[in-house]
C-alpha cells in the first residue's frame, strides 16, 4: 500500500514536471522567436524579412557548431583523463593470450633459421672501397706572406689555379 502511494506521488510529480517544462519551452520560444506577421507585407518587405531570418539562422548555426566542437573536445579530454586515471591506478586490462602449441622440432627450426639468416646477411654484404680524398697541404700562412705579396704572388695563384 505504501509502495503504491509512493508510485502515484512520483507519477504526479513527473506529470507536473513535464507540464512545467512544456510551459517553459513555449515561453522561451515565444520570447526568442515571436510569431511572424506576414499579412499585408509587400514583396520587398518579405524579402528583407527572409534575409533577416537567414542571417539569424546563420548565427544560430555557427553557435551550434561551436558548441558541438567544444563538447567533442571536452569529451575527448574527459576520455583521456579517465584513461590516465585508470593507468595510474594500475588496473590495466591484460588481453587474454591464446596458447600456441609448438613441437620441439618447430622451436629448434625457428632458432636455427635465425642463426642462418644472420650468417647469410653478413655474407651477402658488399665491400665498398673508399676513395681517399686529396687533401691540400695546409701550410702556415705567415711563412708565405712575403712570397705571395705583390704581382708575382697573384701570378703564382693564377698559374696554380689553371
């Protein structure tokens, strides 16, 4: 009996809440979008009204898009924070691994194949000979200053370049 009374009371409260939400919705719609008065308007006034409505629709769509992007970002941030908390607690779910049965021959074959691959890899490498780069002799510039000064020095540099 008490249970049925509580259920009836909850049902009445839900109905009142629905009615209140409906009334609030209607009042906000009337406030934000008053009913259009289209009678007695000329074609030009109707066009201006349409342009104004399109402008308002664009503004609302931009706001809706911005809010949806903001909500998505917040959802992603919440998800990453939940993941960090989960990792910090150390309760990571370990995937169940399937047991793979291998015979002793398969295991030995896999081990010997890797050794053969290593030796084959080293055997197939090409040897590359590096050409020695010609290095110019580095001499002390102070010893050669007097010999290279004047026109004779410039002639020597010119002759050496050819």
